[in-house]
């Protein structure tokens, strides 16, 4: 009897899961069929997005990698790739095992995450790149790792020729390091395409505004009873969707951090590695602060772009065999 696993989403969680099932599980379960469903024909190596979005830095084909060719080495009877999206989930059906890995997107639709189809994403990507090239002043709202890295890449490439303002709600992460002006605020409310109003009532004008705050989970097709108040899917310690039989949720779409299919244990030491252009970087593991030169050498030089194609092809699976 054939066993079928349907994976919704071919991003950082869904794509390697498909490879692992095909590589390690089909030898044990020969009649296993893996169906990978994605609205996007390409995998997005957004680890490098903060640099690749800048003109003449990283070619598009190094960060947008076709998915279908990466699975051609597997037997056709074991794998199928469907270009599309889920509209609803029938909780009463029990014919397949369903894994939801549809991820999340930025609230402002900034194309540092996929925006649906490859055509939609790449159009927004090229539009943003053109805006970056011509803008003399840029406001970045949100000082998480992505916002900080984007500010660093801009400053490293353009120096003081562009005015870069990073709006944050905490400390000053880049003070004195690069040509970036940091403004403290609790939240930001855009009053127009080139004017941002801060919580103290003051305004900042710029040629371009880039929001990196407010992630939205891609779970609109999931029944409300399976979602928590944030819209994330409620999962147990093994990432199985609560009160279901054969439904799982992995990655950003679930209300737990991405992890192996074992009981979850929080990391004892937090790790953070920030590249600020090709030469400057910062990072820490727990309370240990790493030398910037080390982080720059490991991450900042290439942003792991040289490993992207191998990752999509399933050659660099980072977890144990299933």
C-alpha cells in the first residue's frame, strides 16, 4: 500500500524535509510518495538578500534557484512537484500525511521573503533594487538581524553618499561603526511614501522607506480552531498539530521554533552572527562575543551563496537521517 506525504511549502523547512524523506526514508519504505507543493518555482536564498538586493553585487540566479531540477535524481514514482497553493484543509480526510511548511512573510511585503510566485517576487525584487540605487536617503524600520544587516550593507557600499536612518526601539546597534543615523522610537507609522512619523510626533523624510517589522504567518487556509491568537498553527512538542491525527507544522508557520521531530528543548546559548558588508561583522555565542574578523570570514565574505545550490539539491542536509 502506497504511503503519501504532502508537504506544503518548499522553503527552509519544507524543501530539506522532502529531500530527507526521499534520500533516507524511501529505501526503507519503497512505496513512499512525496508531493511537494509550492506557489514558487524557485528557492530563495534570502540569507544573502541584504547584499543581493544592492545593484551589481550578487546575480539573481545565485539567490533564486529552480526547485524542480534539484529533485530529478529521485524516482518519478516517489516524487511529484506541484506549482500551486493550498486553499483549505479537510480535517476529516486521512488518506495522506500533511506537513505544513508555508512559512511567513513581512507585513510590508518587503521582498526579503517570497511574495507568492517567482514572477511576483522577482518583479518586486527588481523594483526595490532600482529604488535603492536611485535613493539618496533611505529609512529602515526594524532593527532585527535583517534590518541591521541591510543598513550595514548599504553603508558599506555607499558610505556617506546616502543618508541611512535605522529606526529601532532599543539600544543603538550600529553607533559609531558605519555611516548610519540611528533614531530611537517604540513604533513607526508611515505617513506617506517618503515621510515617516515617529511616536514622539517628529517626522523623517526620505526617498525610500523599507519596513522589516511585523512578520505574518502564511496560515490563512488553516481552520481557525488550529491557530493561536497570532495566526500560528498550534503544535505539540513533536510538531504535530494539536488535536489532529496526521497533520504536522514545521518552520515559521508553527508556534514553536524550527527543530527536529523530538521534544523541544530551548537552546541554552543564543547565537547571533551579523554581517555588515564584506569586511565588518559582529556575533556572539551565549555571553561570548566573537571577533568580528571571524564572523566576517565565515559569513560576511559570501553570505554562504557558494553553498546555496548544493543546499537546494539536498547535498548539505544539516540534520540526522530520518
